[in-house]
C-alpha cells in the first residue's frame, strides 16, 4: 500500500526543484542580459511556471540577487567542520569559505559582481544585513574551534569571522567597480588573492 506521506514528499521535491530552477534561471539571465533587462516573467518562463507562481517563492526580483543564506551557511558549516582540528583558525575559515563558494559560482551571487545602477542601494542594504547575520553565526563556529582556555576567545573568534567575510565583501565590491570601469573580470581567483592578503596582514 503506498505511503500516505508519498504525495507530500513529492510536492516538496517539486517545490524544491521549482525554487532551484528559478534561482538558476535568474543567475543565467542576470549574467546574459543584466539585472534591469531581466523580468520576473523571463525568470518564471525559464522555470516553466507563471509569474504568479514566482511570487510564491520570492517577494521580488531583488530577492534573487542574494543566494539562499541558509543553504550557503550549511555549506560553510560543513566545510569548516571538515577542516583539520589543528589548522590555524583563520586558515580554516578562509579555506571553508573558498570551498563553500564553489557551488554558488554560477548562482545569483554572480550578479553582485556586476554594476547594479539604480538598485545599488537596495542590494547593498540586503547584503549588509545578510553578512551581519552571517558574521554572528560564523563567529560561533570559530569559537568552537578555539581552545577553551584561549584569552578573549569570543573576541578572537569575532575578529576572524568578520575579517574573513570582509574580504568576501571586498571582492564583490572590487569586481563591480572593475566591471563598471570596463576592466576584465578575473573570475573566482580574486577571492583567493583576498584571503592571501588577509593572511599576510595577520602574519605581519
């Protein structure tokens, strides 16, 4: 006899697939056409749903400019947990962030590397809030990696988490500025260079 939970499970998988397609479509269309030239209808069509259905998943087109914070943090948490216990905390965080960024290289995060013109203030506000929330959660993870007897462990954990995420913000801001100036985009490599600069400052 079929499980009564099967239909509900199927619906959930269908919803997850639709959400994934909307994010994928937004990422591709933002990259190809730019944010302003992409409409909600375009994104919905990519996922083979109506614009009305789109708004069941996202409140606006702007909401698609940031990847799912919960999903990204799950990647970071998993990646950080897999780092060697004796690895320097800053190295562990930078390596975990680099690893976690890879699945999102083709996500709507890509759009944040483009000049955003009229919506710059909207996106900046969303990004600041997202990073603020992320810093608090990452600080707790870093704190758990420190020796319990570490002096000012809470402060050290906060500095490491905030510094690493500031490097990520610097990369996004620099990539937008470069593209606005017509300079070539170097792809994901700037993140590695930013973390390299951060390590150099830390060891100075």
